[in-house]
C-alpha cells in the first residue's frame, strides 16, 4: 500500500492483498516464453522475525513459492491444452 506522502507498507504476495494481479503478470511472462528470473522483491517480517524492514526471509520465501506455484499451474494446464488463471 502506498500512502499519499509516498510512504509505503509491504503487503502479502497474494493479488488480493496488493494493487497488482500477480496471476496475470506471471501468466503474461509465461505466455511470452520468458526464461528469466522472477523473484519477490521485499517481504514483511512474519513469525516473530527481526531484521532490516522489508527484507523478511520467511515472507520472501513464501513469495518465491507463490510465484513458482502460479508458474507450475500454468505449465500443467498448458500441457492439458488449457490455460485459465
């Protein structure tokens, strides 16, 4: 979430928690045949983790798994002749 003064807050990786449709973004990359790296940028501090704000290890790991899950879902659906996300 971005505030009027330009400050922002990290949000969960699910599309419903932010302002971007991550499924649509990953689908576009998939359909274009992208073979580059995709990774979450920042993460929240969760599970009582402490450290530098925006660089929570656990939440970034969850984000990476989330993105991989979307990619894998597209791959499986494409093999079956349909893509719907």
